[in-house]
């Protein structure tokens, strides 16, 4: 059995993650897990925060099972926090899978242009995003370190209050929104 790879797309909205993830799906013969497609299918015009975490968690469980079966996986969520990326990196390593962190960034003006174009051409695939939201999200975003990107940086310990990354992962991505 070959060693599978977990590809993590990291970046803010409109930076090209999903376009690249679709390319990776084909080039790497990988299972593509794109959260926004599921949220749109289940909630249409709504984008409920509680559902986001649950959908991400269910897709992550599917992705981890695919890695166990030797299948490459692309997680297309954005993964804005270092803890999210660390938890997924550790989960893949626990399954003897490789990990590639793929970071996408753009100048804010180009990001805005792309988002406006997507909203105009394919509104069924996205939600409106204000300038204020984009600015706030940019502040909240943890830019990956060079070691995360090239795989040389160890994952490190789980956050305070959690004995393992697996425990943190179950807290961050609960099985239901109840």
C-alpha cells in the first residue's frame, strides 16, 4: 500500500484555494473535500457558524478514513488557525500519511476583485462578503510558518487544556451542533 498524502489548502476567501484544490484532486488522484459545497447544498443562502464546524468535522473524519485506506485527500477549508493545521497534520502523521500545506495569498485588492467576480458570475457558489469582514478575517488569520509549509517544523504539543491533538480536534470539530 502506498503512503497517502493529506493536502491542506490554507488561505482567506478568494485566494484560489478551491481552484487549486480541484486541480490537486485530478493531478494527485485525491478525494476532494470542500466545505463550502456542502454548506451551500444543505443551507443554500444561509451560512450558519454552528453548521460550519460540524460539516468540517464530518468531512475531516471522511478524509482521515480515506487516508487509512491509502487514498490521497485534499481538505479545502481555509484552515485559518495554526491549531487547526497542527491538529490535521498530527492526525495524518498518526496514520503514517504525508502532509502538504498549500498556502494561498493575494493582495487585498485582487482578493476583492475575485470575490466580486465570483459573486457576479456564480452567486450560487458563494456568499456576499463585506470589506469589513475581509479585513477582520485577515487580522484573525495565522499565516503558516516556513516550517509548516516545507514540513520541517514539528507539530508540537496540543493547546493548553487538551491532552492530545485528537482531543482538541473533537472539541474544535464537534459531531453535531446540539
